[in-house]
C-alpha cells in the first residue's frame, strides 16, 4: 500500500516526539508499505516566526511573511529525516518547491493547483520514506506560498490524492471523530466510519480534528482519510465516500459552537440587492457572517437576521449604523450576544422525515428557546442561549440514541 | 552604480539592527544606485539550528543539515524585506534556489558553479532592493546546499561577480583591514587599499575580516571589495587588483596566529612518497597541517617537520605513533606546543630584496628564537614561542615602518 501520514505541530513539538514519529514511519514501512510523511512546524514555531515579523510591521507584506513562515516546516522535515536515519531507516526531505506543490499566488492563503508526483515517487522507489513539508507550496513564478493555518492537513490529503495513495492518515491528539465532544457528553462514542459530507458539516461546526479544506480535497479526489491518535495504534475514524449502511444512522454527530452573536435589521425595504447592501460592508471588514435568515415580509418591508462571532459584534454594529442609515434607522438594528449554535448532522436525514421535529421536541422538553433555525440537507442547526448549549448537546445525543454502540 | 552590500550575523542580530540595515540600503538606493543586499542568519541562529540536529544525531546527514541550516538566512531575508517596506522602500527577498545560485552537491561545503542574474535583474528593474540569502545555493537536482561557515561573504562576492557589480561592500564590526591587530599594536593603521593577493595571505593568516574563499572569488572575477564598518559611514579598506603604487609599500601587514604545535619526525627513509605516507592518515582524520619543512638529509635519512593546531596535537601523535611505526620509531617523533606563527605580508616584497633578512634581524634583536621559517612570494612566516608573539608583532610593525601614515 501507499500510505500518507500527517503529523501536526504537537506531534513534532519536541525532539523526542520527532523520534516517535520516525519510529512509527519506519514501522509502517517495515510492514511492506510505501510511506510519505507530511509534517507541520514544531508547535509554537509558526507563532514565534510571525512574532518576529510583527515586530517589524503590523501589516507585513504577505509574500515575505510566507518566506519566513515556511521555514518552520522546513526545519521539521530536516529534523524528521535525520531522526529516521538515526533510527536506522532511510529518508529524504522534500520542500514544497522540491515536490512541486504548485499553488496560486494568494500568499498566506494559497490554494493548491497541482502536485507533481515525480520527486516523491523517485524517493519511494529508492526505498526511502519521503518527508514532505506541509503548509507550503510554490507559485508558477517560483515564489514561496503558504496555505494558511491548518494547511498541513490539506497538503497531506492533496499529496495523497496526487499519488493515488491508499489512505491518508491524519495523526492527532484524539482517538478520532466522536458523536459529540467527550468533555461535554460522557457517553459520546467514537465513530468508526463517517462520510465526507458529514465530516464537512462537523468540521465547519467546530469539531477541530480535521481542517475543512482537507475534507473538501478528500471528497473531490475520493481519498480515504483515517483520523487516528499519535499516542497509540488504535483504529480511529475513517472519513470515506458515503456508503449505503450509513443511511441507517439518522444522526451521526451533535456539535455546538460558542460565542455566537445575532443581528436583526427590521423594516428593511424589500428590494432586490438589499441583502448584499447590508452584508457587503461587513465582508469588506473581514467579518464572517454565518446563519442568515430572512422573514416577516409585510407592506414591502422585511427583516434580516444573521449570526456572527461575538468578538466581531461591536465592529459590525458600528459599520451597520453608519452604512445602513439609508437602509434602516439605527434604532431598528437589534443585537443579541452569548448565543450558541447547536447542530445535529447525518446523511441518514435525507431519507428520514421528522428529524427536525424530533430536535425541536428534545429542546422544548428542556425548556430551551430557539432563536433561529437553519437547515441543510444533512444538518439542522438551532441558535440558542449559550448557557443551555451543553445541556442541549447532551439531550440531543441521548435523544437520537448516539450513546448506544 | 550597482552595489552589492553584505551584512553578517551580528549586523542583523536583532530587529533593531535589521531596521538599520534597511535604512542603509534605502539610503544607498536613494543616491541613485541599484542595490543588492546579501545577508547571513541572525547571530546565534545557525548554532541553534545545528544544535537541534545534534540532539537527534551526532553525525547528521549533511543534505538534511543544509535543509535545516539554510532556514536561518531565509528568515533574515524575509525580515529585512519587511523592514525595507516598513521604512518606505521597496524590496523582494530571493533565496538561493530563486536567484538560482547553482552549486555542486557537496552538502555543507558546496562550491558555487554558476549564478543566474535574471531574477535579481528583474527585481532591480522593478525599482526594488534585491535581498538575497547568503550561505545557500541549490544543486542541479534542486537539493538545497550551503557553502560552509562564512559562506555569506562568498555569496556576496559571487553575486557581485555575476552581476558585474561596481563594488561589493562587506559590512563588519571593524573599520577595515589593519596593518596589525589594533588590540596588540597601538600604532596599527587602517589600510586604504590592498591587493587580493595580500588579502588572501592575511585572511589565511588569521585576519578574520573576510572569508578566504570570497577573496579568491573577488580576485578571479576582479570584483572590487570594500570592507567597511556597519556602525558608521567611514571609508574602509578596498581590496582590489594589484596596482603599481602598491609595490612601493614593502610590507602591508603583520599578523600572528595562536595555538600552533610542531611535530618533527626524524630518521625517515628518504624515498619518494614518504611525505604523503606521513601526512595521509592525518588528512583522513581531518587534521589540517600548515607549514611543512623538510631538511637535513643524511645517509638516506631525512627529517620532516610540520605545524598543526595545538588542539589536534594529541590525536596527531596517537595516529602517527600507530601509522608511522614502519616509517620511524615512535621515540623519534618529537612535538612542541605553545607556538605562534608570525608573518609579514606585502606585494612589494617581490621586488625588494632583504625583507626576510630584516625580519630575522628584528626578531633577533628581541632575542626571539625562530623554530621554523616558511616563505611565499609575498609572505614570510616564522614559527616562534607563543609567549613572544605580541612582542614580535609590535617590533615587526615598528621595524617595517607600518605605523607611519
């Protein structure tokens, strides 16, 4: 088999941990597999490097920032290759421009366009473990680029896709993907298999095990992803194409995000383009709006409600009361803080009626008021008061029978 | 003019110093020049990186060592480019593989083979300062290489040669090249112009202002080198092709090296190849032998004397008493420590008789015993007891009239 293994900053955070990674890669190779290891910078290193840049400039040039930040992974691949040698194995490091991970030129958030598999294949053919720097690439003009935070997951899955690897193993400090946060729900269960679609919803909802872009990549190129612990050899969670059997499970996970805020603009003139007019200045200020709901159209007037991170609320209010004066009077802008978004996710929902109803009933039984509802094909989200979030997650987890193995 | 400026690790050792370098480069550009800046890693950084590698392996793979070590300069070029932006200038960083500084594949001590001037010229044409990473290159297979300690001087002069720069300015923490070490000889004078040949002799004799390979490069491609202080705007020392006027000056500098040791093997059979037979095991052990003198051939027997660093003496003795048993009996191996090599250098020597005689007379006047003598076209070296080294340097400096401006 051809196996791509990805280790994050914590897994390579010390010399001893780098040695552990080396041993695991060698052990995998000794089982008869071709092994490619993708690594992040040692934990703390990227922040140290960006801190140096910040000392010089508060808005540093992103091309130069990428030159600096990419050294973090460069050091790790060198050290890991040395560690594999020291443990008796054979390895060669490969940087983004050496593999040739071609990206666009959007420095600090580059997108992978193409990966040349030649240098990695040559390394494997020589009986070596290929140690590839995550997070970094090179644009068509030879400039060094980085993929943005968490980009090493994406590098790993993209490399796996280019090599048509049998599996991309993502090593983390948890055992896999759980039906809910085990710190909140004691009966939370590790999921053995989950579809890309479900994983996408869970990732975007705050389950931090996998970077969302890496799941998109995996889905696009059908790369089996195995999320597992770097501390043991247990099977983790396989993220795979949707399977028939999955539909039997209506809900596969429950998640909650914290620190949500809500903004409602009432009495807006109901004309085409009104929504864009409201949201454009927020987007320009880099504020990410999440759930958007429009309702109550009466007498040519409409209400628009949306959620955003609580930390952006003050700025958003300020922007809207200036920009929106001709849209709706400032006194008609209402805000609310300390909210949470609780969601249930599952591909089985598509063919099962009544999931939303059941969710509302479970929340109602706990006397939890629902502020907003948003649904997708495989997800239902409710905005509730944050203080009820943990209770809601536990009740939904129990109510949908997720604790039963 | 096209000016290459090189700043070492101390000159870019802190964020504030990087800002100073940025200001100097911008000021030079504002005088109407094209500016290329070559920088080293921040002081201490290369040792930190190699320390990490040492923790993993005591004999680390040199290819991977270069991947790790080269990040030091990569961080500096990024930070300096940011600093130039922050100070209102325009700049782009260029790594070894981006310039394309092509080297052989001798990792950790690579030799520059070719430099492509295209990317640097494009950067300059865009009105930018080109910030080039010193010390690093890339081999024909795209592997990252480094030039060995002090390699940034060589990078700078090589880049200057490739661009046919008008001058390569080497910034250091001293004002230039002196007739002797100012800490030893109070009347030591800064030399305003010196030939490549003289600089080569001085560099190899322990004047640490310029890396010896960079002088060789400068001589080969006739690049004017200007050694000057990073703390002021004073003229430093120009290292240039030999000029007629230089011959008027018989001696241009006096230097001394410390911690020399001497080994004498007596009663060696005088046959072809005997010298190589003695020195080969030392070379294989990485021991660098300096002055070699052979004399006193009698009855088919000869004596061989050579000097080496005092710190290598114990190992050398051990190697020779094993390897040389069939050459000469161990009891005929004599050693002496605590020696110093005192040298006078000057292109004028070629046309002036009696320089050696004068040197011997000056040393004799101080009652200094000469253990060994070695001469080149433009240099005379005497091995003396180390405790007399400073006295000898002062007396020679005075005796040859170097203190007079």
